[in-house]
């Protein structure tokens, strides 16, 4: 589902882990690991279709990668983590139900400073929460008119991959452990990512699945707020 729109799926993984009671000790490392594989295959699919714009990516990623590393090394109280994650999941719901009416035909002037600042902000919270930042980057790109829908998917996918790699590096250096089931989760997520990336890059709509996923995320966010 996420690969079809150029995302890695961290918010979805975190939502499911919250629903099924996975320990917060494993949540960030697991979500970032799955992000790596799914965002990689998603980027490859959209890149092959010619949608990638490196000029747009660079200032975002220069600002985000060091901040993702810093954010991942910060240990926060589980209750605070759940609350912040709940807020981000609500944002993810809004992102999933938001569908641009049409592709943007003309791109407005690109601002490197704004892109760098936004990238730094997204990078920090990506590392802190164990997400790639794509659920926020995508609407930012579209609302500012810097990319069209497919270009956004390609840029978001590689942005998520690089942020996730930086975040995992920070977690490993801080001595974070991984779930014993992580390899099984990687195999399943990667298989789904291949399928989703293929359909998403070939312009096949998955709106019903998006609304279903939005419902799952909303339920997870409510659960997090109630804990």
C-alpha cells in the first residue's frame, strides 16, 4: 500500500505494532528496518519511469540525514513517545485521504533554504519516532507545487530510505535491539512493497485500500491516546 505512493510504511507498521502490543523497545528499529526495504523498491519503480528529480531531493536530504541520526539517539519516555506518535498517525490519516485533484503542470520557484529547513525538521522527528518522514514531505511538495504526484512519490521514497538508514545507524550506535521476528517482517513487507511499487508506478488507483489503511491508522492513534 505505501510503496504504491512512494512511502516506506513506517506509520502503518507503528500503528499495527501499537494495536498488537509490540514493545516500544522494538518499534523504532523495526519500523525503520522495514522502511529501508519497502522505500528502496518503491524508489526503483518510480525512478525507472523517469519521475525522480535529484535537484529537489538534495536540500531536503542534506538537512534531514544528520538530524535523523540525532533524533534516533534521543531516548524518550514511552508515554510521550506514544502521544507524539499518535499525533503523527493522525497526520498520516490526513495524508492518506488527501488526493490531489490533478497533477501539477507547472512547478513554482523552488526555494533551497525552505527545503533545507523542512528537511531538518522532518529528519529530527523521523529519527525520534522511527518513521521516514514521507507522510509529511509528500503533502509539502504537492502543496508548494514543487513536484507533481509521481515525482513526489519518487522523491519521498528515496528521502525515506536515506532517513531510515541514518536513523538505524543512530539506533545501533545507541545500543538499540531488534525484534526477534524482524527477518520475517522484512520478507513479508518487501514482497508487498514489490507489488505495490509496480502498481503505483503504472498508474493503477488503490483508493479503497488507502481509505482502509487510513481507518487502521486512525484506530491506532486513538488507542495510543487512550493508553
